[in-house]
C-alpha cells in the first residue's frame, strides 16, 4: 500500500493512493471502514489488524470514500513523529571530509518535529542563514515498539519507507560540533509523498534515488551503496532506545554531482527541489524566503 496523510475540507485524514478506472485517487480509509483509525500514528499503533483492514478496504475501494488526488492536498505521511533520527556519512561516495575508509560506527543526529512538511509545501529559507542545502534520503518509519531487536528480525518492525529531505543550514551547522540547530529550522524536514509498505518494497537496498535542483540533477545513487544497512541501523539504535510506531530513521545522503567543483549550490527563493526514489514516488518542494508573518498550521503541519 501507499499510505498517505491528506488534507480535505479542512481536516487531515489517513488515506491510501490507488488508481481506479484510469484515474488516480486517495481513499479515505476511515470513511470507508470506520474500524480503521483516522490518522497515521493511531493506525501504526493499532498494528497488524489495522493493516489487514486497510488492505481489504483498498481492494474493495467503495466509491463514497474515493477522493480524486488532484482535489486533496498530500501532507507529510507522519505529521508529528516521536523521533526523527538521521544518519551522516552513510554512502561510500560521501563518507566525510578527508576520510578514505568507511567509519566503524554510524553517526546519528536528531532533527526536531517542527521541521516536518509534505510534498508541495515550501522550504522556508531563514533570514539568519545564507547557506541552505538539500540532502535526498530514504527514510524508514517504524511500525511497532522495538527494543534489542536483531538485524535478522529488524525489517519485521518496519511500517514502510518514504522520501526525506534533510535540509541543512550549513553556516549554522558549522558553528559547533553538534549539527542539530543547523538542521532544525521550521520546514527543514520535507517528507513524502507516501509511506510505502514493505510488501511493495521487499528489499530497500535496491532503489534508485535522485535529486534535481531546478531540473539539474545534483544527486543520484542506488541504496545498495549504503555503508550501514537498514537492518543494522535499526538493531544498533534499538540497543540504545525503544523505537516506537511512527519514529523516522533517515538513512543518509549521497555525494553531490554536476556542480562546479568546490562551489556549493545553495538554495534560493524561487527554486524547486525534486527528489525521486524508485517505488515510492516524488517529493517536490518550492523554496521561498522567510518573511515576518508567522507560519500557519493545518492538521499540525506547516502550510504555505
């Protein structure tokens, strides 16, 4: 399934994408089957029974619960994750400055929940930074409480996969050895468009990943080039903390390509960033300058 959170008539709802009679729709899962929770976190917490109900509901697809996709607005699949755990230097072509051998242990850091936005929503360039960068990443969403899981069993705890953009203010990030502040501005965590369940992605290490900046390709890799595998990352984290349904693990970004050597291509107002991951879709975000008006919220998610 391609699970989504979408806005319709002023409400955020849990849905699934599907094609019906040649047209793309979102099915409102709770409207179609009231036993299915109406929002993503409750759905993930409900576990296997809710997933099976959703599969049956999508297969039946009652017309009364279908919403044309062009008449709804997709939000981030998980609006307020309990944890957003990101990984640095996890591709062989992006191991870190001056490093010639892969790291022995993964480098983790956290982003804050205020960063989360969905596809189509604007990345806002903060007034205090002149060096805002993009990072295309495959993200894993945890599906059930996980502690001391083995790598062999780790994928059994995955709810699905989505696209994540680890937006980073490099000048703020470099002020200290800790990266969090430079990566935690409002809107710095675009995610989506859908949470694709593992039955559609049995092996997350075979996916083509690319990013374009104003139609110029700036990142391209395959997830088989990760240094640390997804099962290893889940097992490693579960030795330290309990991972909960809805927690997001973003698995790192590859090197940049097609730029002038040594010259970063930072974002500017009017740009468009598009990330594509095979079997998941496209995450597309415009870029705007910060203004003096506070950001509004709809469904606990930033909107333009």
